[in-house]
């Protein structure tokens, strides 16, 4: 009997198994059908109705699981539709392998329909690398390289365009060498560097920590909290943080920094040594000119992202793995004889049934009712400061936000996060303006019965833009108002259990019911 020679497709699926990837997020076209033909029984295909939803869902899954996710899009059109979502994936360092089907290799010379012209250029600069194999034999190597590159420091999406007639081609015998290969990253900071930091911290009158998303992705939240105690330092979250790197209930938690030069500097004006771990220095948003650092203050920036280190406008930079760095620095610092001061600000809460339905009281109700290990996503951007001050996010992987500010992230990302963390409840706060960007994700939520809860904060417009209009002294501008949309009816059309609420009492009842549901739920809150 003649031994059956494995095909390119066989090899790629085995490579995915070796990397513990068993889920494909996609929206297929004709160029992708050869890859999906006879889809393996040990894989799951997650269908989304829009490519932005595909990447957003894969983004949430990758961040929450800590594993690379695999995306399959359709040629140039599908890639183009996903570009907005890729901006968030790039900025959040989400390890995603994005594949797209290219026209048949035997046909591309004639410029046929659905040819992805200059395919490797299309997704740039939103991916770490972009490649189209030069031959069918190169496809497995390209996929393996893409996975390793996606998870390497600093993680991020990688793009591979694959001609559809490559999948059935036989592979070389020595492919076993590739299938047995492993790539391991090891990072250790030089002891003299750690000693220098120890001395600078000891000499500082008032050190402060500023923490970014790499801390959370490395799972160092609790260790960084102990580091803050040992340093007697408040811990701020870097501005516009896409993840929560520090327990918000901890005595050292100071809050989230504003995203303006002058306002950020004002928050840290009393500190003479600023240690930034795992975040950019700094990612500003609104125009707020002022000093970048307090007079005479020193800053040290620790990151795994060489690009972020290179573009920082101030401070010393150390490019290294976050976890080994925090472990080394914590071990090098002397133990404290007494408790460090309390830097966390208290808040006054009111969750009485008759209380006003405000954003503050709504978050307080969520804090009171939701499970302690809930995971939150936020795309009601005008509520960011309120959320950070009122919700407890104590463990790693408790919060996700659009890293590049691209709307349409939270709804699909919540589904990916819930799939990755079935033992934790996912709750997404989404503004009425943001809901429109990825509304079709509700179909996917129902099809796969993903029990995420969506809380739509409806103020009939883009509240964040109204705030910017005031900041920019723009008296009038079109496009800020959105009225006449009933998200409950839309969600019910997709099959999602949905409800309007107009009081704090009805919100609490709806949230309690949603927490008991086995499928997705949507609560629309009129503010």
C-alpha cells in the first residue's frame, strides 16, 4: 500500500496543534474554502459576520488566554475590512496570526478577480510582519514563523497571504524537523542594572510607579503590588491603559493617569523618581501642553517593546522581559518594617433602589452584584475614570480596552474573552455610539451561546466628542447626536435576551437575571 503523503494543509493543522491552537476565527470567501475543506474534528470554527468582529474576537481571546489566536480572512476585501480592528490588536500587543486567501498561484499572472495585489503591503504598518510564501512548500514554515513571531517580545499580529491552490500540495519529508521545533524566550536583567535601580530608589524622596498593560499580560499584578509596598510608592495606571496592571482595591492604587501632558505631570508633580513598567512613556490623547516631567525628576522606563523604548521623549529605558525584571527588582529591595501609606482614594457609594440612575451608581451596583472575579470591557469612553475608581479589578486579566482607541472593539472582544475564560463572568460597558461598529457580533454570541453581558450606556450621542468639542471650543459641529435607535429591539432580532431599564432598581434586577442566564444578555440603560 502506498503511503499517503501529507499535504500543506495537513502540515499546517499539525503545526497549529503543536502550538495548542484549536480555534479558527473567520469570515470565509471562495479563496479560503480549500483550507476549510474537511475541517478537522478537533478544531472549532467561529463564524463572524464582519471581519472587524473576527479580529476583535480573536484579539480578546488572545489577550485573555495568553495564547496566540488564529484568524482566516478573505483576500484583500476581508483584510481591508479588518484593518480598523487591527489597530487595536497592534497597540495591545495581541499575538494573532492573520491569514488570508490569495487567488490561485496558477492564475495570479492574469490579474484575476479576488487577487490580493501586493498582499504583503496591505496590512502594514499594523502587523509585526507580512508575508506571502514563494512556493507551496514554504507555507508550513511561514505559518510556524508567524506564530513564533506573534508571541515573541513584543507580541503582536502577523499576516500571511496564502494562494488557495497551495493547500493540497504535498509537503517535504523533512518537515518533521519543523514540527519538533520549539522556541523559548529567556530574559534576565544584568545584576549591576538592578543594583543601580535599587540605589536610585533608595535615594529618592518620593518614588512612584506607573504601570502599563505588559504587567497584566505577564501576570505580574500581585507581585507589582508587593513591589509598590516595598517602595512605599503609589501606583498609577498609565493613561488610556488597555488592561488593568494593578489591583484597584489595593492601598497603593492611586488611579489612572490622564492623557494630557500638563494634567499627567500635575498628578505626579510631588515625585522625584518615576518608574514606568510595561507601558509607553506616555501615550497622550488630548492636546494639553505642559511639562513632560516634574522639575528635577528622574524617569526609568522598563518595557519589552523596543519601539516604545526608542520613541519615548524622556527618561532612561530598559528593554527586557517584564516578569523577570519585577522579580529581580523586588528581591533586591530591602524589606519594609512598617506598612506603606494608603494612597487609594475612598468613594461614596449609593445603591439604594430609589437612588438616581447615574453612571456612578450603576457601576456601584455592578460592584455589589457581579462576581468578584468578573472581567470588564469598556467602550463607553466618557466613563473611563468612573469605572477605574469604582470597580474592583484585583486579578490578572480583569479588564480590556481598545488599545488604539478604535471603536467596535469591546463587543466582539468580550466574546473572545468569555470563550477564553469560561469560568469568569464577562461584562462589557458599551456606549450607544460604539455599539453600531460591531453590532453583528451579537449573532455570533447567540450562535455559540457565549454568556457575556452587554450593558449599553445610551446617552443619544458621542459623549466623548461632546467633551472634546467643549475642550476645543467648538460651539457647533454635526454628527454628535445619535437618536431614535432601540438596541433592545436590534438585539432581540439577533436572538439576544434584552431589556430596557430606567431606574437603579430595574437595573439591579436585570443584571441579576443576566448573571443567571446561560446565554448572552443585553441591558440598555438610558442616561
